[in-house]
């Protein structure tokens, strides 16, 4: 049974939250046109690691994102060290190492983004890796805070439904990256776009989005009928996140993509990803979870066998 270390739990939450926050700071860089506020890497400008007055607010915003990126790396490193010191298990060690490795890779990809003058494909890869980091961090946080996922507590068809929902969510995120790459928020006035028609891409993005909504509703209905109770709670949270995402997406497309709403849409996409991870994991019992979770698993086991 994994030791309930307060420091380990705090580090797990810090890892997840920091990975979400950096999506917000990176979005601020792009949406304010500060993508080349620091024109060099690792220096901000030739001969200076920090921004100079000539860079203005754009240099401060871009440099602030870089500083936060360093903090995120430090948090990921602390997470890995604590997992090793607390002997938190091989799987958690692998997950923590993946988070640290990908976070360091993100810094290097950020350099490539700057060197290639914010090409939409490099920016898109940068964002997709952030989504992956949030997903892996969410799995790690679940295992540390809630417990190690154990036996399946739901019938196979219910698990298949949940996994189909997550697959469609991945499609929604990917098409959203293409849609953003066709729109006006390039991160810099001179940055290229991907050449796709943004008006058409907004509709293309909405199609898997509405399919996702339908599948999440189905997941909620199945959870209400079959349990477990924890799974129902996370499924309802996911439904709420998806509904807010759809509302923000529709409104932002109708009023000209204001940067505030676009930023909210970006951050909500990774928050939704984290909640989706919890929804999937909540289908399984936890081998070292609290008593209520074990009681939930026992309550549904008879129905699963039936």
C-alpha cells in the first residue's frame, strides 16, 4: 500500500496544476501577439537573457512564460525525486519521468517555435504535447492522491463507451489545433497560418465536438444506471466542462474570436482532458484508496458479474 505522504500528494497536485497553468501563460503569449517578444532562445534578445525596454510588454509576457516554464520543470523534477525517495512504485516512477522528460522537451520545442518564427505546425505540436503532459500528470495525480487503479468495476460495454468518448475527445483537440492554426491569433503579426479556411474549420471542429457531447451524455446515463458513484461524479463534471467548452466555442466564433474567450477555450481544453482521465480511471477500484471507494466497488461488483 502506497504511503500517504503529504509532500507526495502536494507535489502531484502541483505537477498537474502547473502543467495546466502553463497552457494559460502560453496562450497569453500567443493571443497578445507576444510570440516573438523574445526573439532569441535561450536569451530573450541578443546579448540579454532578460527582456529589454525596446521589447515592451511583449517581451515581458514572453519572458514570463519562459520563467514559468522553468518553474514547471523544477516541479516535475521535485515530483520525480519524491517518487524515488518515497518508493512510490515503478509505474509512478515511469510516469514522473515521462512528465519531466516531456516538460524539458517542451522547452526545446519552444526554442524551435521561436527559431521558425511561430510556424503553425510547430505551435500545434507544442500545444498537443501540453495536452499529453496534462493527461499523464492527471494519471500520476490520481495514482498518488486517490490510489492505484485495480480491478475493473464496470461491464466491458461501459468501459468501451468511456474509451470511445476519450478517443473522440482526442479528435476534438486535434481538429481544434488545426482550427486555431487557421485563425487570426498567430502569436505575431507576421507569423504564417496553415492555409485552411477558418470559417470552414470552425464547423469541422464543431462536428466531433457535438459527437463528444452525445457520448459524454451516454457515459453519464450509463454511470447513473450502473455506477460506480465516483465514476458518476466525474462523468457529471466532464459533462459540465464539455457544455461550457461548447458555449465558449460558439460565442467566441460569433463575436470575432476575442482573445479572452479564446484563452479560456484553450485552458478548458486541458482541464477537460484531466477530467476525462479521472472519468476513465474512476471505472476501476483502487487498491489503496479510501474506504468509500472500496464500498462503491463492492456495491457494483454483483451487477458486473450479472
